[in-house]
């Protein structure tokens, strides 16, 4: 995802962004398929509100070329540190 790019476009400059990803693979008819990716994002961004952060995170998720290529469900939990 391009979360840092989305934040920069909004005039925000993150100090730190940490992301953990868990991919779920399921077997069906002898084939393995990536069925879901769960992302947990935690960021420290001076002067950002929760709304700014969530808007940028959703835009990054929606516009992510890797996510589009994988064509799978993506769940994201986003935390903004104080």
C-alpha cells in the first residue's frame, strides 16, 4: 500500500508506519487460493486526526496495485498513535 504517499498528499508526514500482514490460503479442488489478507497498521503521524488517517488508509487500500493484482479480500485495522 502507498499509505505514506497518501499521507504526504494530505500534507502529513508520518514518523512511523508499522504494518503486519496475515495471508489466508485455502485449498479447493486441489488448488491453493489466496482468499484473504488481514492488515494491521499502526502509525505515528504528528498533527494527524483519526479522520485524516482513516481517509488516507482507505485510499491507499483502494488504490494499491498489489491488492488489485492479487484480487483477494483485504481486511484492514488501522491505529493512530497519540
